C-alpha cells in the first residue's frame, strides 16, 4: 500500500504542477487554456482511477481522510451529473454557470491532491 500511494502521489504531483502553471499562464495567453483543458482531462481520469484504487485501502486510512474521500467521490458524481444536465444548456460563455463548471475540476483536483498528500504522510 505504501509504495502504491507514493507512486500515485508522485504521478499526481507531476501532473498538477504543469496544470496549475498552464492555468496561471492562460490568464496572460488565452491559447494555453485549451492545453490546460486537455491536461485537466488527463488529470481527471488519473485522479478518478486513483480514487477507486485508494478505496480498496480505505480500511487502513483514518476516519477523517475517509470522510474527505467520501466528499470527493460525491462531489465528482455531482459534477458529472451537473455537466450532463447543464450540457443541454446552449447559453453564451459569459454566463456564470459556464465559469463555475470550468472552476470545479480545478478545485476537485486540488482537493484530491491534498487527500493523497495526507494519506502519504499517514503511512
């Protein structure tokens, strides 16, 4: 368990650092936002699979981190549900819902990164 959590943590770090740098740089250069979106998809897939993998070790993780994992899992399901229902909405990109749906994956990624770091420190 210790080695697999360490590997997942390092892979997550390697993915998150360029992602956050691209998000910051996309404020200046708008063309980088599409590259950040592609990297966000890769990070999302990795983090969902690492979440599922970490569920198998949830018995050896303390109660607080299990609660955070539960919150993360519910948030991911609610986000995908919201995307499904809002996907039918064809409003303009200046609408507040568009910005919220773009910001939630970043928050979820940072949340999962912090959970992985806490689990790594615990074991």
